[in-house]
């Protein structure tokens, strides 16, 4: 479902030098499988997710999603693949404050088929336990409820792969496990592959497959040797 080969990414420094961030020879996730990517801050976790989502270009290598190498696509092409194939759960929710929970989910649909499937949006709100909050705007929702709306929005277009970037980072401890369980169960129900990024061992130990970015990213290994 997701295959990464010889992926490299550097950032240009203000003084003109280059900062290597990613050097990943090989990484893959099969359809419907759930994987945790574990790592501390600053090892490139979010950069890798952004590259997979096509939100930034890479220097070299391939990122194939459903056999489509997005590194060969234009920015518009990457946008289309992201809308059709990917869901993204951000740690900061990124809900639009002027819209209700239901409207936020329906707006997510415009980036895919362009059609607002009202029944699908209502079904997702019900699945995340917020059917009675459909008309509430983000300011009227708790932090945990906002993240549940964000999960529903990420599932709106029936993605093949869900990317979750530290989805419990801004959630109170009482709701962290509920969010993890919700994401995993929703992915199981629709056979969606999951790549969940975290620095929490408590979250990681619940998954059968855990990858440490420090081990698969050769930039981290080079820095450790230096």
C-alpha cells in the first residue's frame, strides 16, 4: 500500500548550508496494517509524514501509494492523490472555527470527490460518539471531542492510508486512550492502513509493529556516530 525507497530530504539553512533530515533506504506498510513510528522530537517524524502526504517535495527516492509514485507528480497531482488516498489526523486538530462539527467533516469531502455525502458525514459523527454535537462549533467542544471530529474528517473520503501525527499530544490523559482506540477501530472497520507517529511508549506497546525512526532513518544513525 505504502512503499518508500531511498528517500532523502534536506532543508536549506539561512546561511546557505544544508541540513539532512531524512535518509530512509526502505520502508513499507501493507494494506490494512497498523504501524507505529516511534521517535523523539527532532528526528524527522513530522517531515516524513508531510513527505508521504505530498505536502513537501523530496530530494530523491520514491514514495508509492497504491503503486502511484507521488515524487514524480506535480504539486497538483500530489494534492489529488492525497485527497483520494490519504486521511490525516493532526495533533493540533486544524478544525475550521467558523463551522460546525458536521460542516468540518463535509468540507473535508470537497478535497476528494468534491461531493458532500451528508449521510457519510452523519455516520462518521455517530461512529466517533458525537452525533448529538453535529451543530456545535469547535469552541463549544472539549479538546477530546475536537480530536474525535478531526478523526471523522480524516475518514470522510474513505482513505486507503491514515496518517496520525502525535494524535494524543494535546489530549488530556483521561481521553488519550480513547483517541487511540477510536483511530485503530475505525481503521479496522474499513481496512485502512495506519501509520501513527508518537513518542509515547504507552501508545506504541499496543501495536504489533513498532518502528523506531532512529533506526530506519540513516541521518539519525550518522548523527549518533558523529
